[in-house]
């Protein structure tokens, strides 16, 4: 070609080598990708505006050793990744370091993701490649406290959650179905008890240091006693309703089991229950429950005139009161004395008459007479109606009541 023609073509940027043109096109797309994403980690199947950039990047890696120095320098300026496998490993180990800094260990759950990376799966892959891994990588992992034995990892994860549970609850009595931050700690604890005889001494010592209970029945008893203590501290007694739950535990059922086991129970356990005032007789417990409800009613209302269908905090107090009246002659003296001390009404009909007489006395003291109109109410009490009933029952009334009404100046016949 004539020199002047060549100069004119080159002045237009004419590309004499079509392979150079293809390379520049790929580099331009890589430049655009880098500006947008901030890196040059191009996925293998990525297309940039329809251009197969992932394939172009793959070719550059294959030609790394034969590539002109200027092209390599231009790629390096963008942080080009020549070994994607090594880059992925470095990224993953950085995620592991972040996990360890936050959690204090490298026990990564299998399904855990860290910064979008499947770190749990990556950790599992490192364990599989333990024997073929380059020494420098192994050293970096061990410097982070990496656990190569997956069974050891699982055990360490379990005791980690047990420590959290103990720090919060003050004991290691973990319920069978308990989950600690979604971890099945109750199941793990059960497994440790089963493996008691084959467990390495070091693990057993660590569990003993936490106050671990190896016998699940002892643990269940202690958990029940803890719930009973909680109720006693709040209520001041151990009268537990049969269906009562305390701290999520079926305390009413546990108490029933203790009563059935009274004769076979160890003296130490019985003493601990007695110290809380445990009621061994279920009938006594039921009576105390009713009396407790009656006391609550009396404190609120100032009397013990309970309607037959009344419930006190869902307890059928009216029915219990009715039973006490029916069993009046058979009640132990101490129970009767306790009922009398809060003004228990043994005869409701008599109590209603006394209530009317009390309101009539109030009316007489204020008005100076007993001429009560038929519709009159005294503090919402139908005193006029009560007075009419007394006149109607004059002939059948007891002499004692008749005399008390006469003493007030009661008018038996109204014009």
C-alpha cells in the first residue's frame, strides 16, 4: 500500500489486525461492567449489552501467559481476576472472618449465608478437601479457629446454646422440646444423656462445670420444683389447680404426681416440698383453693353472701359455698373457725333477713319512723319490698324477730 493511503487510514483509527479489534471491543465492555459494578468478577454466562463478556473474560485467563504485557497491565488496572477459584476462596474466607468476629467462633450452620454467600456450604467443602488443601490455606483457616471435624462442630454448637440458656435461666434443666434461637437444644441435651458413658472426659467436665443434670428424671423434677417455687413466691401458697401451667410447664399435673409418689419419694425431696407448705392431701388442697377464692370475694365485697352461680376468677365459688353449708356438721373445727372469722353465712335466708333489718334500722335512725313506702330503696336495697314481706309473714314469724321489729316501732298495719 502506498504510504499516503496507509497514513490516511491510520488517521481514522483503522485497525489492521481484526483480532486487536475484537480484544478492544471486549475490553470496552469490561470497562463498562467495572464502572457499574465496582469490580471485574464477571460471571461465566454474563452478557453486557448482548456481548458475551463472560466468554471473553474466560479467554483472557486462558491466554494469560501469552498475552502482550500492555494488555495485561490494562486488565490489572481494573483488578482483573486471573484465577476465579482463588478469588472465590479469598472472598469466602473473608466472610468466615466476619462471621467469627461477630459470633466468636467458626461453627457455621449448614444453611447459613454470610453477605449473600453460602458460607455453611463452603465450610463443608473445606472439610471435604482437608487432605488436599494447600498448606497456606489450611493455616489461614486454623488461624481463625476453624473446626475440621463436623461432629465436633455440632457438639460445640450445642454447648454454645446451652451456655446461653444457663446464663439466662440460671440452670441447665432444658425442656425436651425447647429451642434456643431455633436450635433444638432440648434434643441435644437428651443426646448427651444417652452418650454419657461413651463421652470423652473433657466434654463431660465442661458439662459438669455448667451444672448439667445427667438424669432426665432428676432434671424434670427440678424443673417442676422451680415452677412450684415461682407460684409460691407469687401467691404465697402451693395450692395448685389441676390444669394450672407455670412458666409454660404443666405444674398442676406435676403436683398430682408428687402426691401419688409421696411414700416412695426421697426424704430430701419431701423436705424441700414441706418447706414450701406443700399440700399432700388433694381434698385439703381443693378446700384451700375454695377458701382462697372466698377470701378474695370477701376482700372485694366486704361480705360472704355469694350467689350460687358465682365464679371467682373462673372458680365456681358459689357451688363451693353451697357445699360448705351442706357439710356444716361434718366440717373440722379449724375450717369452721376460719369461715366464721370472715363472716361466712351458714343460713342464706337468715342472712337476707338480717340484711333487710339492718337497712330498716338505718332508715329508722334517719327518718324517726318505720313507715317505708312499698317502692322505697335504701342504697339500692328494696327496703319497701322487704317491709311488705314482714307484714305478710307476721303470723309465721319467729317471736324473736317480731320483738326486734316491735322495738324499732315497726308498723304492722298501714291504713
